[in-house]
C-alpha cells in the first residue's frame, strides 16, 4: 500500500509513475498546461500561485515525532530525500489542534496560542474541526485565529446536509461530524466569508504576538521588508485581537509595526470605531464581548468599490457571461451567480474604485 500510494525514495520512473501522490501532481500540471520539472517544489509554500497541487494527509497523532518514519529524510545515492516511503504531502496539524486550539478555544486559555506545538506553517495545515474531530466550544473565535495567522488553514463544511441530531452516529445516519454551516455565508452567517476576505487582503508575511493573557490575545501580521526577522515600523499589515471573556475588553498600549498616525479599521465590522496608531506605534483596542467570541481584525483602509455599478468589467472579443449555481445543500438555498467567461486571446480589464475618505 505504501509503495502504491506514496512511492519510494529510490524507485525507478516506472514505479514512481504508478504512485497516487505523483499522479495527483501529474494530473494537476497536465490540466493546466504546466511543464513543472519538480512536481513537489511548491508543496510547502504559502501565499503563492502554485504550480503544484497542495496535498495534505491525515495522521491521527499527538506529536510530530510520530510521523518521523514517513517524513524524516534519509540518504539515497548521496542525496537527502523524505523518509522510507518518500511521502511528499503536508499534514493536518493534529498536535496544534489538541495542544493549542482546544486549550485556547475549549479550555478558555487564549495565552496557549503564544506557545508552539505541531508542524511548521510550511508543513502543517491548521484546522479546528473535521469529519471525526469535534470542534472547540468557541468555533468562530477559533476560525478568526486560524484564518488570519501564518500558514494554510482549512474550514470543515458538510454542505448544509446534516442537522445537529444526525451526526456522530445519532439516529444511525452517519459517523461524521457536522460541518460549519455558515462556511459559504448560508443562513445569514457571514463570518467565514468575511474572514476569508481579510485573509486574502491582509494576512500575509510573518506573525508576531502582541498581547497574551487568558481572556485576551493579539497578534500582528507584518511584511519583513528588511529581512531582519523583526516587526519594524511601517511593516504592519494586520492586527487580530481575540476576546473570550464575554465582556467588552480594552487594552491600552498594544505595540504594532504600523507607522504612527495610521488609521486602522476593523474589517470584521464588529467594532465600528477607527483606531489611530500613536507616536510610538502603539494602539488602544476595545473588543466587544460577543457572548465569549469577540474578535476584531484591524488594518489600514483599502480603496472602496464604486458607489454604484460593478467594480470590475471586461471588454474585448470573446467576453461573455454564463450562469453558475453554488449548491445550497439539503438545508440551505442554492446561490445563483453569473460569471464572466473569456474565450478570446486578449481582454481589457476595467477596475473602478473610490479612494477611502481617510486617504
């Protein structure tokens, strides 16, 4: 099984071409017209337009040492390669889930997020909930953390096809856990789509803990422009703040790497007041209680879409539209969409926006 699934480090090409992992990458490349000589070099990269498929495995483990057989390098023909079976995937980060995510969002100790457990951000895939792993009690707060921290996150979703009394073998329906129904914004729950917007717009670069205590945790994403491993003034991108107390919480003097005078907006919309960065790069932040799941994501103002009309249009030959439907599942409405279809060799993209009032 190991040979057919993962391949072997000293295998010949005929054996390699039969392994599932290699053929996943081969299929990914061929369908996109790519000619990638190394089908795994992008496997462990984040925040890129990848030319390799991102494949991750599930090993139900308590520490990364339990995967040593699979992932530790060995020397073959004078070169280091992954362990005996030559596995080349990333891993669902079970050690981080059990030791950090559950401690913080089920055990009530947000300071646990200031520790380190599990795989590196380049090798692990962080999660809070899965088909056979119950979520922490404060799942939305957990998603606010994993969708804005460094690394690659995953949101567990069962397509709005399970009710609360139908999972975990209740009533003999399925052993699976019920996923997060609002993952696509269904049922009026827009938390995850909003956090994904924040992830795509601001959550890049490095990460720096800015405040750590049991009920209040803050971390900053910053771009290390001078490659010194420090968060310097002018490098700030995003400040995520978590509050699990159930009450409004204020912390004064939180250090950031935003330039003094920068005006920050909470892009979750939960905390309407803007925040101005002080002369030393510090901010005073208030996060609402939100029934024990309070959070905010502060970043500089972006350009805004037009007051009316589309933000992006396409012109040129071979531009048309086609209907598209995002299924709603058994328990939610389908979401009809219209998408632009490009069949010509060139297109003009027109972008319309407004400068934010804050400049």
